[in-house]
């Protein structure tokens, strides 16, 4: 059966929907944060124009990270990443096996993804162990 070029493009590059979706989601999240900060700054400007002191809670809304403690790595984040990448490696490994069993000469392409996901899972697990080992125990300063 003969398929159109658009069908073949969609069949070969369907996976591009994921990075495009993540990129669009990140842009929307950044835009939403920008709009919220802009509204807060407009409120502060209104207070300043009237010669009043803005409430401290309003100032904290603009500068929340300066007042809070710094972000730190958590082993759980790396373990979850390792789990997700290992699941991807297992899935692509099964796909490699199926395509090889069907005699597909391009099954090595999927094997590359299996190795890539497996290496990512191993790296995340290693980072989790390093972060867990460097984390101070209870009662440490």
C-alpha cells in the first residue's frame, strides 16, 4: 500500500510530539509566571505612586526565592528519573526484540534508544546514591 508523504512523516516522527509538548508547556508556564509577576509589580507601583509603603506580603510575592531557603537535590527525584528511564529502556528493548524477530533491518536504530535510556537510568541511579551519601544525617547542622 502506498502512503502519502505526510503519513510517512507522522509515522516516522511521532515522538517529536513529546519534546514539542514539553517546550510549549514550559513556555506557557513561564508566560503565566511573567503575567502574575507583572500584575504584582503593577500593584506595587500603585502603592508607590500614592506615596504609601507596599505591604510586606506583596513584596514577598515578587521576591519569594530571596526569603526562602535554597533549593537542594533530593535523592527521590533522581530515583524517579531512574525508574522512568528504566521503564523506557525496557519498552524500547522489547520493541527492539520484536522488530528483530520480524526481520526488520532497522532494529538497530531502536537498540540505540534502548542503550541511551539505560545509560540515563544508570546515571540517575548513580546521582541518587551520591546525593543520598552526601546528605547529612538527622541532627547535623
